[in-house]
């Protein structure tokens, strides 16, 4: 029998089941993760997050990220903001550091909610990673109405397309899944359809690997801004409007990407199967 307490949180509708396993537990098999994430028969979530004991002296905890399909990934920006908010409320601190598979992250409470430093953006093919040496600014990929994407790494891989109307792109009609599994991305990829509305405003829709269409994706918003600036479409800061709301993204000159926005707690509960 599997049993655990959880808290359900979200960042702009990108929702998470969070388990506090800092004192033990939290080791779930893929079938259990899929059962928890199921929106009809489980709790329902985009990702399941497990807070584990820290592996670095500087970190308050380690954040393990499981996608709805059970797969494990290294980065999730909105989940990072949610768990940071939870621990700040627990400790009374306004700045914390914690570890993910992508490295050490720093988060702080700000006027815009919770701001997290996602670390340096990656634009080298081997770091993202891609399967072979490729110009990451212009990938030789065309699928349906989409073509000429950029590749960006934000602790996880992204394929960023620029389009006239983000809402009109049929990501949910098989297009997102096909691009997620493109041969150029050995670890699969997140896919963004980005509409440039101004030098400081982007409209973005995201297909997340291992999940599908989500209301918001923090690393996707970061990747969209990085790719847009590299293409000359925006400055280094922008408001990024996702299906679930707006994130503020700032790509600093030291290459670190900062993301800010609101988080919310939905409910708490106990899972037993």
C-alpha cells in the first residue's frame, strides 16, 4: 500500500502535487505517479514534486520532478516557485536555495510573487542537448504549419517556434507530440509557439514533454524570451502571457534567467492506494 500526505499548488494553472519527503519516503514507481496525476481517477497534476533531503550544504532541500507520464526531468520553473513559497512560509525566510537535477536554484519573495533564478540559459547544441552539431538559432525542422525553430536549454530542452498567432497553432492535434519526440532531441523536448506582440511582450503556448498542453510553463516562458532576444525580436526582459496568466522574464547579462509570478495553494490531502 502506498500512502502519503500532499499539498496541491499551482503557478498560473501549471499544477503540482507536492510531497514533503525531507525525512524519508516519496520513492514512487512510474505507475503510482501516473495514477496520482490522472485527472479523472487520481488527484490530477502536470507534475508530481518530491522534496527530498538536500545533497549540498547550501541547499534547503532537493526537488525531484516527475512528469505526469512518470518520467523524471531536471527543471520546472513554476514548481520551483511553488515549493519555494511553501518553504518560505514554513521558515519565515524570504530567500532560499535548493537543489534540482539542473543545479542549485535561488528564489526570493518579490512584488511579483516568487522570483526564481533558473540559472544560465544554454544555447550550445551539446548542452541543450541536441543529437548532433546544429545551429541552435535556426533548426532545420519543419512540421505542419511550423518551421525554423530555435533550440534553448533552461535545465531542460526547448524547441521554440515564432508564429503570427500562437492560439491558432494546433499543438494538441498530434503536432506537439510529434515534435516532442523529434530525432534531433535525444531526451525529447518541450515545444513553444511564440507570438511576438511587442519588444517587451510575448504570447506563448506550450506543449510540455511527458505532459502535453499546459496552462503555463516557467522554463518555456524563459526559453521563449531567450530565443526571441537571440533572434532580435525583444530586449532582455519581457512579460510572457501564457494560457494561465503572465510571467515576468529577465535574461540578465551574466546569462542567468529570472522568472517571477504568482503561486497559489489549492488544497491538501492524503493519498492511499
